[in-house]
């Protein structure tokens, strides 16, 4: 997507005073993509990876293993690396800016992808030739540069900070010369000069191998409106839901966004449905939708849940955590409440052997696991409903949504092990009796994160939420295990126990949390528990 120029920078971090050379990772199931991050801007690209261009990531998920992606304006290779690593495809990347090209190659190297990705330091244009390449800011990871004319993404004069020599060629000529095979997919993000790239690939657009073209379109430009008209005239299709998901509605880039053109109308419609939450992104890895409930299947409801979680801000004090409101769609939440199993269907954690009989108030918790045995205690219709809900909690897509909230913490805690790690998810329904309380603790060592989805009928008992603590001894840490006495800790905050909310924290040696004893409390506490741990 577009980023701010040197003249308008509303969404990009300020020019860093120094560098913080390092390697950042973005995990996926089966591995992790690595990116060299020499400054704040490249770190920002990693931190916003899953929120900045959801449509681009959903588009990449549709790629088959034998596809070929041509990435024009690859920058440091965020999407070239991701496509090659997660889809196993071949990628041809073009990036003319010197610092970005160097980082692109470093990223290819550290990911071991030199057999899959070929990167070229050149521009793609309507005609071949040498010219100046104008930079709005001379910084690794920067964008909003232009070949041949000093213009910004709105094709207005640019304040140039630096210019370099550059060579450009039309894509048609490169394919004819054998530099790249005919692509299956093309990504074009060249900050305003997309029309010049399109003009040099007329033959490519008619090649039968081509399935889709992602173009960053600035709707304020006549040149870009002409792209929309031309692509429609030669038989490409666009889904309005995809355009709406990408369109920027305010700021310097108002009216700009990705447009994905598809050879087949059905492919355009499917991606639009995915982005609108009407279809799962990876059907092979997610459970069947199951029966509709209040107009939504569990799959559809959890697409909205994942989107809401992705938007929740992460706080770092006193430990990394987030809290979200209106997590489930309202109608689906009402069905969850209406279909909550009665207390007799829950099993005491004492009977399950999780705690001893003398565990005090900790034993005042009942559990309903999403297992065949536990769900078998429910009537068939209710069991089918909760089975579908449990499947969504167990899906890889949901686990990835949760992991992405804590990418910096995961990288710091696990380092190079991230690429080989496996995770296991455990969802449960919990029913806590009025006397339930839990002393401050950090959770067991193998835990990665824990989330609680609160399910009260009303917001009248916010004090029943989980609390966060700091030890009175500032040097005290705990790798996991025991529950500690309340008098040795200072309560920092209590997450309000309110309808349709969720609280999640990342496990550290200082992630002290617990449940305060509430004198005279006769209220039951209903909630989902979601635990993600490293798999053995």
C-alpha cells in the first residue's frame, strides 16, 4: 500500500535518529518469515504486516504451488518473501531503490529463498531506457519514489531528497527475453506510476497463464481511472467488496487502495467474500460451516471475531495484554448465551484431577471441554453447536490471529526457535462459582498466551474480571507454577467482566494475574478460556 511522502507523512514513523539493526520474524504454521530491520520504518513494516494490507495477504493465500508471482515495486520484499515462504511459489521481484534492493536481497538470503526468488534492481515502465530515480526520502524501507519524473503518488511535483541512476524496461520485453516466465499473478505498487507499468505489459495481460493482477489505484487520477476501464475492456473482473476493504477514506491517500483484477469472475467473487467475512480464507484448514445460527455460521462469526481481535490495541504495562469490546457479532453472542450449557454439565476441576481437594477457592471452577466425551453429555443439537464453536477456536487461522498480536514478544522469547515451533490450542467453557478466587501467578512455562472471553448477562459485576498485578518486591519473577499470596502483590488493574468482551495476555516471568476474592459474591462467572502453548 501507499505510504506517506516526505511532504505528507501521517502514517509512517518519524525519521529515526539512529538504527536498531536486527532481524524480526513473522510466524506462520510450519515456520517463520524473517526480515532485516535496520531502522524504525522497517520495524513498522513488520509490526503492521497483518493489518496494513489484509487483501494482499488474502490474495496470496489463493496461490497454488506452481504459480509465478511478479512483484513490481517490491520494496524490501515483505510480500515476495511471504508468498515464497508460505505458498512455495516462484517470485520475480523488481525494486529500483538501492537501499531497499539491498535489504530485499538480505531478506531472500536469511530466509534461504534464493532458489525461489530472483530480484532485479530496476524499474518497470512503458519503454526501456536509463533515467533518474527520484526519492522523497533516502531511507531503507522508504517509498513514494518515482522513475523518470519527480512526482508524488498524486502525480504532483515531489520534494526530492535524493536521486539515483536507474534502468527501466517494459515487462513484455523481459518476458520475451526470458528474464521472467509468464506470470500467474502480478503485483504493481509503484506509487502513482502504475499506468506506465500497465502500458508496457499489453502482451502479458493477454497471456493465458495470467490469472490476476493487483494494482494500487489512486481513484483521484484520470490515468488510474483509465486502468480500471482498460482492464474491464480486456475481460478482467473486480469485486466491489475487495475494493471497499482496501480503499483509504481519509488522509493524504484518500481515494487510493488496491484493486485486484481477476481473469475469472468467480475468483474475484471468492476473494471478495473472504474479505467480507462471508467465506473462510483457507477451507482446507477450517471446519465446515455447520448450520446457520441467527443468520451466521460459526465460520462467519469467527471471521468477525478475528477481525475485531486484530484491531484491539496491545498494552505493554504491567505485562503485554489486550482487552476488546463487542468481540462476537451481537446476534451470535446472543445465541452463545442462549445455548450456554447448564451448570450440571460442567465438571469440577477437582474431579478432573487438576487441583487437590484442599485447593480452597480454586476448586470452585467447573469445566466443559470441547471433547467428544464432554459434548456427549449435551443434547445432540446443543452438542453440534458447541462442536462448531470449538472447531473455530481450534483452527490454525484463529491461532495465527492470536499469535500476531504479540509478534515482538514471541520473537524476543523464542528467537530462532520460532521457525521450527509447533503450537497447540485448548479452548474450554468455564463456570466459576461465587467463591472462586485465584492468587497471582504467571501460568505454566510452556504457555504462550491465554485469553478469556467474558460471557455475563449484564455488566453489573465488572469486579469479577481477571486482575493484573505487580510484585511488591520489584526483583521478584516467576517462570510458572505456584499461585502466590495476594498480600505480596499490588493490584494494577482489573479487566471488566462485561458482556461480549475479551482479555488476553502473553506469558512472561512477570505476567502476574489472578482473580480477586469478592466478599459476599454469589454470582457465577461464565467465560470461554483459550490457551495456546508450545507443543511437545
